[in-house]
């Protein structure tokens, strides 16, 4: 059954990777979309492609802003034209792989401000409407880093642990309502993630996925779509998704 038809979803971080793939999956299901990210041109291109690819007559809107900018988040939410059925809090990043004794404080701020503060701001702004209407679904993109910590990932894993804690608290704050709250926890997905983490160094990014088969954005989009498409009484709390070649955050079989 297609329960996303004619629904309205806000997806953050839709210019690339998991967010773009989720936008495509939702669009193919006939869900109207508000796509966000900082890169306006890519956002518009992706929105147009999804609109023309979908066999349904969907409406795609875009809003280019930084989720760290609370006023910009407020402006986007104030200008929404329809009640939000699904919020996919996907925008996020890792920056750097340095240890706690030499990492760059600016990188830490960037991760905290995007992965935690951006996500909680969007939730704080959109949850009231869902509570009032007594329907809606918030889906947060966590990570295996929500469940495990690893060296060189102190703040990234801390932000993703925060996403897990916040997801669980959000579910509990909405206890007794029909609003659903979920997260997904991917392992290695080949997107722009590692290029961003290594500050544009493509060869270092490529090494992460060398001699192994990583997940792709669509693999996670399918799980997000499945999570969103459950019957109204079903609330998936979390799903951990690894590539076959991965068995923990740091145990990756790169000998293929
Ligand atoms: P990408 O780098 O491909 O995509 C990240 C998206 O987030 C982009 O659309 C980017 O858009 C957006 N974004 C980043 N910072 C901001 C910001 N300040 N304001 C608005 N949008 C922002 O990586 P992924 O698709 O892999 O990442 C998506 C999510 O998945 C992240 O939360 C990440 O932590 C998580 N994840 C990724 C895994 C992986 O291995 N790839 C594994 C587990 C979780 P723009 O640059 O245009 O602003
Ligand atoms: C991204 C996956 O293993 O780099 O969340 O933390 S990992």
C-alpha cells in the first residue's frame, strides 16, 4: 500500500546523498516535497528532476538555507504552504578525524551546530503543528555513530548519540498522540560525506570505500521510505543498516 501519496514531506539536506535519494523515493511515491539544503542551484535541479521523473503529479518546493541559522529555519517553516506530514531531519556532516587533544574547535562547532542544533531547531518548529493535528512523522537520520564511538570521531559520534537521545525523548514527549518518531542508523554510505569529512580530499575519501562495497543513498532511502510507509499504528524506532562488508563502526572488510 502506498501511504505517501499526496502527503507533504520536508527533507533537509536534499542536495546530495541520502537526502536526495530519499526525496526521489518519496517523489516516486507521489509525496509532495519541500527540499532544503544550502546549495540553491543543486536543490532546484534535484527538485526539477524528481518532479519530471515521478509518475504522479507532485509539487516540489525548495528552500535554500543553513539549518544552523535559526531565523532562516523559522522563515522556511512560517512560509510552508501545507501541514507537514513527514519531517526527515537528514542534514548533517562529519568534519575531521582528529583526536580530542588536537581536533579543530571550529570543526566541532560545525558538527554540533548542524547535527544537533539544526536538527532540534527543525523539530521544535515543526512538531507543534503535528501535535496540534495529532498526526505526522519525524524521521531523524542518525548513524552507527549513534550507537558506537570510535577514535577520531569523538564529536561526530557525540552528535549522533545526541540524535538518538533526542529521538527517544521526542517520542516520549509525544506519547499519547498519533505522531510518530523514528530514526535510521546507517553504516558506510558512499555519498559526499567522506569528501566533506576530509575537507575536499577525494583520494582520502575514496580510501574509506576502497576494496569494499559501501551502501548507496538509495539503500537508506528505501529504509526511510519503508519507515514512513508503515500503517499509522506502527512506529519503527530505529534501524541499523550496514553494508555486508561492515560489522561495526570500525570493523570494515576492505580486502575484496
Ligand atoms: P552528503 O554530504 O552527501 O549530504 C549531506 C547533506 O546535508 C547535503 O545535502 C548538505 O547540503 C546538507 N547539509 C550539511 N550541512 C548543512 C547545513 N548547515 N544546512 C543545511 N544543509 C546542510 O552526506 P550524506 O547523505 O551521507 O549525509 C546525510 C546524513 O546521513 C547526515 O546526517 C550524516 O551524518 C548521515 N550519515 C551518513 C553516513 C554515511 O556514511 N554517508 C552514515 C550514517 C549517517 P548543502 O551542502 O547543500 O547544504
Ligand atoms: C557515518 C558513518 O562510520 O563514519 O555516520 O560514523 S561513520
